[in-house]
């Protein structure tokens, strides 16, 4: 059996400034306040939106794979504002011009047809989400989780009706890089 390296990551609190490279942190705003940059900037144009409550069980603070959705922004938030964690890496979708430029990156074609560069181990960051807020992930943001310390949690989830069928690309760090991640909390 091949050895696996455990990479320990210290989470940082998700705030609008710390999370801006991956998406948005959306917090409460006064009722009646007009739409603006503090609201989730969504892209749901490539299908039928699906907003549901996702029940998750046994999601300890470790991961060895990471996923992205190339066609949609995604919103996640815990019901009740309980603490949870999300591993992320910046979007790495590659357009056809970048492929022709031979940038030296490893380029992979997803089963959905788009091209991407697998996320680098050193580019993975973990965020802690506390209180009544949710995360809007930019289109293509790599994510692992939600992860949490309790036995089960429920989450609001906004994506497309077929996201997990036709727009679900996963990179397996354990298989391809010999690495798993552990969150130091």
C-alpha cells in the first residue's frame, strides 16, 4: 500500500474579505434594503434552480477529494447558524485559448466537456463558517464539505436541478497526489 501524507490545515474565519477569491460571504441585511454587491451575485442561467435542505451526517474535519461545478454558482449555509467548515481552492476552469497557449499546466477534460487544471495541494484553504451567514461559491470554485464536528447538520443548498448529475467534477488528492487533508481546530 502506498503511503499517504496528511496535510494539516488551520481554518480561517470566512469573512467577505478572506473569502473573496472563492465567492462571497452573505450576512443578514435590513429588510427592504435594495439589491447590491452585498447580496449573492448568482449565475443560475444554465438550468433550473434547485433550492433545498440538504441533510448531512458524519462529516468529520478531513477530506481527500474536492469538487467543482463549472456551470453554476452554489450557495451553502447551515440551518441554525451552527459552525461548519469548507475546504476550497480557486476556480481553475481553462478556456480553449489557454489550452492552445501551452501554459505548462496539466489540463484535464471533465466528463461534462469543460477543461480544467487540477487544484494544487498548496492552494487548498479551509474556512470556518460561524453564525447566521452563507457562502456563495463562484462558478468553478473547488470545494470539500460542508464538514462539521456534530453527528449531523442540515444545510440550505442552492444550485441547479441537475448539478450533481451533469456538472460535478472531482479531483481525488489521495489517488493523484498521495495526500489527505485534516482540519486543525
